């Protein structure tokens, strides 16, 4: 679904949900996205499902190709996805997920109620207050709202190499800024915005913060394979993206051709109040 991006205010970076052209770009290679993006900690999925009734109804906002949704399906949930990108939704459908194509803020629950509303790696593309309000409308009283992000931490020396490569190739780019600090810091700020949205929606109890740790090993080929699915890299012009990827690949090869990415999964969870 094409959207218009607002003109940025000088000196102020627009919020991620105001950059939906980027959010709608991942479907250009949905197969790659589905193949290369990491899934989410089993312990987190279990914690969410444990708070729900048997065979719960789960709404996955920004479901993409269904990476998180399939994990919830395997845990016994009945999942409906909502995504703005018809190409991502089509692939999710071919993987066995029901998906409705819409921006979540304008999506119509049509009287349906869910036991949980979840969102993996995509809530920052949703207006935090409007989104939390819509989640409250879709949840039954006592239902659970949970949004979460994977933040990757490569070995320190490689992280420095990644940052230096993007600074050389595109010094003013989001990619250069992103790798200049720990990814966990950026996602912690997204958690704060989600928490603020929950509070302002006025239909939830106090929000909780959860944290889960894990890791995943990548060969050079695997890392370069997923690089185009990341928003910061995908925003670069093709020639600059290729140059950055070449430098990053050379750095990984110099470090032995593989590395272990440590992942921190950060989540915000809140229960819809009975009187909301």
C-alpha cells in the first residue's frame, strides 16, 4: 500500500511510523526476507502463550512473511496477520497464514476479539498511540498486548568495521548512524515509545519490559544474504549498498569468514483492562 512520507522538520528526525515507504519496501524480495531473518526466542513465545486460554486467538500486526506468526501457530494459537505489504502477505498466505492487507491504524476488527495482539520487529512502523488504541479495540478484556524486537550485537571489532564501512560509503545515512552505537540502545528507545503509547491509549494496565538473550552464527554468505532485508541498508542507493556490502564481506572474511551474532530480544507487554 503506497503511502506519502511527510516532510521532515529541520533538525528533527521523523518517527519511524512516518517512513512507511521503507516499511512497504521489504516485500520487494519477500522470499529472501523469510529465508534470512531470525525468528524469536521460544521462551518469549511460551511466556506469551502461557498467559492465554487454550487455543487462543492471536492477531499479529505487521506479520510480514509470518516468521513470528508461524511460531505462535506451532504453539497452538489461531493466528490472523495484518500487514501493509500485499507481497509479504501473499508469501505468508502460501506458508499457511491468514492475512488481511491494511495499515493497522485503519484496519477494521469487524467485531472480532482476540486473546493477544503481538507484533515482531514492526511496531515502530505503527503510530504508537493510535496503534495501542486499535489493539485495545481488538483485544478482549484481560487480553495481552506484546510487541518485541530482535537487537543484534556482532563481535565488537566487526561492529566497528560495519560502522566504518557505512561511514565511508554513506556518512549521512541511517546505516552509518545505526552501527555507530549498540543496536540494543535504539530498540530500547522503541520500547519506550511503545510503553508511552500503551499509557496514552488508556485501556491497559501497567506495561512490563521483558528481555531474552540468544545467539546465531552467520557465515559471510549468510550475513550478506540478509543485509538487503534490513531497512538501514535497503535505503541506500544500489551502488552504495553494493559497495558497503563488499566492504562488510571483506571484513567478515578477514575475521575468519563467520561470526556469532548475540541477540537481545526486547519486549513490551501489557494487559487490557476489564474497564477499558
